[in-house]
C-alpha cells in the first residue's frame, strides 16, 4: 500500500523556481507570468509569440515539463497487476520502451491517462507510470484501492524533474549534447550531459518530435542552460497548448472527461485488444463486438467569417444547413489560433456525433465553418 498525499495550491516547477531566483538575484522583475498548468506553476511565455511557435514547428524549443510525475512499481506482481489496471499492454512491453494507456473504472469510464515505461538497466527491470501532477493524487488513490493481496508497491519518484526538447530540429540538439539516438517514439535511454546523468525519453507527437530529459531537480538549471547553449529556443506553456491542439492530442480533464468511454476518445493507440483482462475491459470489448459508440473526439480546422470572434470551448457545432431545432452535431473542447509567418489558422478538438462524420458533412459554428481533419496538419502548410 502507498500513502497518498493530498496537495492544495499548485507549487512552482523546478524551472520556474530557478528562473525566479535568478532574476531576484539581479533585482529584476519577472518578465513573464506564472500560470497554473497541469497542477503546477510554470512560465506562460518566455519569448515572442511567433519565435516560440517557430521554434516548436520549424526549429527546436526547450521548455518546462515540471508537471510530470513518475511512480515506480515494485514487487514481484507489478507487471501482472498493472496490466490489470490499464488498457494497453504491459507484460509484453519491450525493454526501453513505453505505451500510452487509459485508466478505467469497472463501468468502463475513464479515470485518467498515463504513459507506462519499461526500462531494463543494471538495476533490474524497472516499471514506471508517468502522469501529470494534476492527476497524480486521484490516480494513485485509484490504483491503491486495487492493491489487495498483490506484491506491489507504488513509490512516487521524488527529487527528479524534466525539461522538454520539441521541434523538427530537436534531434540535432540531442545529438549536439552527446545523447544517444533513440530508436523511435516511445523509447528511452540513459545518457550524460556535461557530467550530469540524465534519462532521455522520446514521447508522442503527430507533427514534430518530442523529447523529455529527466535529471535530479537541482540539476535543472544546468540542463536548461546547456539546452539553450546548444541552440534551443525557450518557450512557455501557452505555446505548448497551441501545439497540443494543432497536433490533435486530447488532454484529460479538458477534452477527455471521467464520463467518457475509451473508444469515444478515438485514441486507439491506448488500447490493446490482445492482452489479458483489465478493469473496464468488458465494456471496451462489448463496444468492439456489438456496436460502435455514438460520438468521437476529432481534430478540426475552423474557418472564421470576417470579423467573427473566436468561439469558446463548449461552443456547439451543427451540420451546415440544419434547422434551428436540430440536435447539435458536437461541441468544441479545445481551441487555439496558430500564427506563423503572417499566416493564421484555427485548430480545435471537439466531441462529434458519429452521424455528423458520415460523408464528410460540413459543420458550422456561430461565426464560421469547421472541417474534420483526418490526418495531422501538413507542417509545410502551417
């Protein structure tokens, strides 16, 4: 069993604390705002908006990942037990690799999402769960509830934090610092930067590569300066949200809610249909074998009418030409404007009713039209 510590107000990430202390030492005011993001306080913006967007989409950006938490699983039953708690494969996960999973309850409703990492090294066969700070307390409590007679211990990893390197030139920054080349997405390895031991992970992205570099928290300043010295542009949480939505990657608590079913998220990369039993599997299998769900999360691109305001999250979508009394075709869950090189494009994530997807039906919202993106946006066109 594990002790679950309830947190209150968000704490600053290791990077945010370092940047604030560095400015305080020079008697300078903070040139940026700290915002609550995924359960922590982190800089909202660190460079000009277009510089940040350009780094993420065309170059290499360095940014905070201090809202990520890792939980190590110990005990002889850890692989079997975790396999029974998440939707994706665990026991057959190769070494030095990861998998995205959903966490369900017995009714098949989503309680959270997480990445599972298997890291074989000199210390053994390590198994870790990666979650956001915002989800960590609730998911630890959920997991803890189901440790009964199992030889399993949940051990939150303390004293470590991460920075991200994101963009089409991120691999060049990684190589310049002497880190090993990773085989592909969801792979990991150990390395050293300037004498500092690090763990390198390649995470998931649909448009550009995403890397995580984990170090002891006190080494975050040295890592930050090394990455900037290698040519990475600093970016804040606001630009990361723009990229997330443009990539069509849903976030738990924003796009994915606790009432949703696994197939409604359209994140089939999170579900294995060949693994053993797990909590909520009966509902997932029933949907697969007997019929489909009636709605899905979809990535959209919006075209606004001249002078129209940007719709807010929650704005209704309707089939173009439908009468005023018709049932809404869906609702926007996340929306952003991406501006780069004089171009302005609007991307969104929305929960769409299945009948509105048939035959590429045109959708509209108050102020413009929307189309479902069946593939990620072309980087050359952004």
